[in-house]
């Protein structure tokens, strides 16, 4: 089984290749350059380093959301194109779960978060159980001020884009700890994907779309002006 995995849900870009469950190579960058200029050359570079052709692949894993609208659309569209044209298995994982996988402590609640602006965040709750990362509370778009309410007195580690909220979280959750590794690593995507459902039927690939967790302001404005219109996803509409 030959697998390509990549994440462009935020500023970092991470991609990796695996064979039979083993990591062969990973590429990462935190450059502010446009991912649309980097993703395909990165995939090509990784494949060439292994002596693979695109048709040698069996599976593609991608971060499906939440995150940057542009980054998610790029990654999901690229993954769908690879899956459909090459007949690959397609697996989507949570970008928040990918961050949570950086915290290996089985004795604590893990809250990965991404800044969603205006004092809002994308956040989820995860925990390790018997070596498997499980969802405690589904990913959501929420106010940063509501986030501490769900923790109580239990041990918790925040990971991801918590830095601008760290003082507030420390004040409201005194027992909180903060992860040092806040970078999404494609090297862990295969492990995170083991609890996800693989799409194998080519026709089903068309129904695979980003999980934004909220609409853009432009979409919200359009929906307000067109309340009776059907709600179609952008990526689905251009397929």
C-alpha cells in the first residue's frame, strides 16, 4: 500500500509518503508562500524521491477541515483529483485531530485549536485510549470565552493556535498545560486516519468536501439575500 498524505489547512504545509504503514519521507514548511505554488511540486518531489509514478499510489489522505478556506479547498480538490483520476482510496481526517496527535499523554484531555478570528476558534476535544486517538467532543466553531467552560477541573493540554489566548486560558483553567509542538505533521496522518472511513467508490469521491464548520461572510450574506436557495458546497459545484 503506497500512500500520499498532505495538510494545507493553515499556513504550514506538510506532506508525507508511506509504504505498507511505514513513513518513508516527510516535507514541511511554514513559509507564507501560496500553497497553490507549493503543493503539487511537493507531491511530485516526494514521489520522485521514492522512484514512484502517480499511478503507483493506492491511497491519498488529506486534512478535510477546519482551517483556511483557501487552503482547504486546494487540498481537498487536489486529493479528489488524485483519487478520481488514479482510482485511489480517499481518506479525510480532521485537521484538529492531526494537531491533537502531537500530544502523547494518555492521562489528559487534549484540546486542539485554530484561530478563527474575532475571538472565535475552531476546537475539538480528544483523548488517547488504548493507543488510539478518540473524539471526546466533535470539532466546532465557538467563542474562545466558552472554551474553558467545558473543561472543569480535569487535566487538559491545549495545542495549536492558542498563543494569543494563553493568558486568558491560564486564568480560567489554572491546571492547563500548553503543547510545545503546534505544527501539523503529515507523518502522523496515517495513524490518525485509522479510525476514519476510506472512500473507495470513484463516484463517492465527488461528494467529498471540506468541513469548514462555518460559512464565509460572503456566503452568509448571499444566503441572507437568497433564503430559499439550495445550499451547495463550492467544491461540489465546480466538480
